């Protein structure tokens, strides 16, 4: 893959510049040898980012986004090799949520008219994944807008790489978060699936493609809905966060992994051949205790699990073939994201040897990251 050039020229640029101008600026600069475009702002206002707590690794700047794209989150690899990025704009949701497309080293709009949920009047796309039908599915986090089970699983019909209509395929989630397809089944974490006797609940749900093709599924909140594969309980700590199961992926043996955002517990799930749950284990890790798990991905060539430790502003590697030994790939202090320093990573995606990182930058209490701030950024790390 070609090396990616960070785009400092786009700092603070207007939406129009973000959507159409960054690559042109770069191409122009390259063609003319100009060091900078005179119309661009080259540095953010205010002091340089502090990074006094820790610095491990060397994350690089992938993109700088403008204020209309203030909270990047989910990443999906499309069949054509492009990446799709969700931007729920939860830090400032006066800006409509959108999906964007990463092609090579450029970023462009993909879908800017996502259907809003009728009662919250917001769209809130989180993780996303392409199904075996070639369509794109994304989970919604409406929990920030309503605690009343308004989150959905949505399907974007994709034809020749182009998005078409967007439909609800499942509703009634508390906080739909991560999605992953395995065969003809999509697995979805709900980070706020509470039960009558457990207000610290979360769950993994699963749905067969054929069921989603028959029309919208309506979950039954506060029940063990038949789509629930298994549930979890968050042990609330000094962050006060009770969100549970978050990132989700599976290893080379088909075993699933999820982690709790609120307390950092990592779980391994083994399924029976018929898809029912066989075993649910708490993963014992070596090296360090991870206090918070957001997005994660398993490299099934190596069975190394890469996860976003949102609270500690770090990317951790869990070596599933080596006693779940944890090593920190990258870690920064309280930054604004300038230059690609981590700014509360939420999602990772591996393509080739490049780890793409979304900097969510929307902190909770007692997180290393202290505030949502410009610049809004994506980072990357090229693995050895
Ligand atoms: Ca809850
Ligand atoms: Ca930032
Ligand atoms: Ca920040």
C-alpha cells in the first residue's frame, strides 16, 4: 500500500474543503512543489496538545475532519477495498450523522441523508459491516438521545459499490454498538440490554440474513428475546459507566470476543455447530489489566486481538495464541489529536498491515482524555 500523507493543510477547513478539497490541495502542492496552500489554516488555535501522561508507540495522522464531522467511529472494509467510516457526531449532534468513504488516501461523503429515528429525530451510526448479500449494515446508538430502546440495525442497499435506500431491519435495541457478520448470521452487541432484575445488563444478539430479508424484526426490550445469544453484567467503577458489551469479532477458530466498555472485562464465546452458545469464559489476560474495551478486531492470520482502551487512551494487543498476553501498541496522554496522537480511540480496522483508528474524543468521567476538541481526527499505525 502507498504511504499515506497526513493532511495538515485541511486543519480547520470548511466542510466543502473537507469533502472536495483536501486531495486536490495535496495534488496541487505535489504538482507545483508548493509547501502550503495560502488559503489553508495550518495550525489549530490554542496551546500545543499536552502529552505528559504517557507516550507509547507512534500513531500517525490519517485525516483531520472539520466540525461537521466531530465524532468518527465505526469502520468497515467494503468488498471493493474501500473503507466506510461512520460519523455519528455524538460530541456535537447538532451536526447530522453521516457515512464517509475512504478511498486510498482520500476521504469523501458516502451517505449524507441517513434516516433519522422518528422520535429522536437523529441518526446515530456506530459500527458497520458488509453482509454476504453485498449490502451494508450499521448499528445505531440512540441511547444518547433516548433511554427508551430506540436504537436500530439498518441496512444500506449497495449496488456496484454505490449506496441506495436505507431501511430498518431490527428495532428495539437499547444501544446497538458493534456488528460482525460470520456466514449468514450478523452478531450485534447491545451495550445497554437491561433486564427487569439487572439494570447493568448488556448482550450479544444475532440474526440470520433470511430473517432480515423478511422484514423488520422488533426486539422485546427488558426480556430474554430469542435473538439474545448471551448477556453480561457490568461492574460499575469510578467512571460511573454501566455500558457493557462493546467491540466484537471472532478468531481463526470461530470463537467470538467482546469486551465491556464499563469495566474492561474481556469475554470469549464458543458456539455449538447449530449456533447456540456452548461456553462463555472471562478471558484471563497477562501483562496488564485493561480497564475499558471499546472497538476491537482480531487478525485471524495471527490471532492477535487489537482493542481500543478508550479510558486510558491506548491501543492494546492481546495475543490469543500466547496466554492472552497484553502489550500496549500505542498510548498517549490528554491530547487534542494533533498530528495523529491518540484522542480516545473507539474503533480499529486492519487492512493489510495498516491499523486504522477512529479517535472518538468524547470522554467519560475519569478518562485520560478530558474534553472533546478540535481537531477531529483519524489515526493509523503501520504494523511491522
Ligand atoms: Ca443500564
Ligand atoms: Ca480532538
Ligand atoms: Ca481530546
